[in-house]
C-alpha cells in the first residue's frame, strides 16, 4: 500500500475508534478539556514514552510477534544499555547482594529451521533486589545486573544472577496519575529482559516472568503472556529460569509482512 494511503487508513481508523468511544460514553466538554490538559502535561513533563509503554507498546509487540513467527517478543522497556560487558558465568553484582536468592538463566537459541544459533549475543538485564535498574536509578553503577552472553556451538547459554523483584514504573507523573484515576496500579511483575542479536537474524526482544509471582496476572504494562511465564523450578536453592528462543532471519520478516 502506498505510504499516503496507509497513513490515511491507519489514522482514519484510530480517529474513528476514539470518536466511537466518545459517543458511547457521552463525553462532555469539561471532560474533553481535562483530556487536553492531560496530554499537554504529559508532553511538557516528557511522560509520553511512559504513557505509550503503558497503553500501546505491547500492542505493537504483539503485531510484530504475529508477523515474524518464532518465539513471542516482549516490551523492551526504557532500561536497556548498549555497552554491557560480556559475561561467561555470572552477572556482576554488589557484594552486599550476593546472599539474595540465586537464579540461573539458561536455555538454547535456534533458528526457525531448528538449527542452533552459535555465537549469538544475548543481552540480559534485570532490576536489583530493590527493584531498581543499574545505570539509571540511585547511582547504581551501570555494569551491575547486566551482561552480554554469547551462545556456544549448540546455541546454549547459562549464567547466574540473583532474583529481581516487582518493579514500580514511575508513578509521580501524568501517567501514574492516570492509572490511579482509573483505579489501576503501576506495578510490573519481577522480570528478566533479553535482547538477542546475531548477524543476519531478526533482533529478538523478550522478558521472562516467574510463575506465581506478584503482578504476573496483573502487569500494569499488560506485557505478560503465558509463553513468557517460567514454571517454578529450584535446583539446590537456585531458581532455574530456562528459556529457549526461536529466532527468524532478518529477511523472514519481510516475507511475513
Ligand atoms: C517500563 C519499565 C520496565 O522495567 C519495563 O520492563 C517495561 C516498562 C517503564 O517504565 O515503562
Ligand atoms: Fe524492566
């Protein structure tokens, strides 16, 4: 479809959808003005990326998953940092955190043909045991709880870290106020982020969640899907987070779309 026709089709349908909601609820002029003030406030306070994460980002993620095939993708979130170090056995962490419950991230990366993806890079990152992100919050040095894992000849990876906890998205701004006004909360379940890249392959972004964990059924960003909830498994006191990834080639995307 030509560019102009596509913009027209998508924007017209979005506008139609909003108009239908306004009619359905008999939205008043006073409410319209509140909405306008909310949008201006969100722009002024740079809260639009967070608002989009909460409202629409996972929708685009689901569409991408449908077009691509392979493992289902997730939200990237705002806390990926490009320059994490390569790690081979454990993610770097603060000494005082060593006693927290350990987790072992392991699994296998294959292509759509089932063949192992050797020497793929898996960036992993997750929150501290206080639910904060290194390099972003509280002056925590950026190399903690992050790392690039390189898959072996059989596509496998295996690295130790400690359990993250649920994460509260910033709630003091307009997006937080909106969630509160709707009677919703601003918590995400504990999760581990993954970003997998390899030459010629689609860059795959995912998250893993912990079965039975708080907010798994009620993520404020609505990202959780069944495929990403890891069953509870413990070996010698270590929580096992076993996740396999099936990744399409970069060119497979064009074919699917
Ligand atoms: C947000 C933060 C996260 O850690 C995440 O995984 C997803 C979204 C956010 O603040 O929008
Ligand atoms: Fe996160």
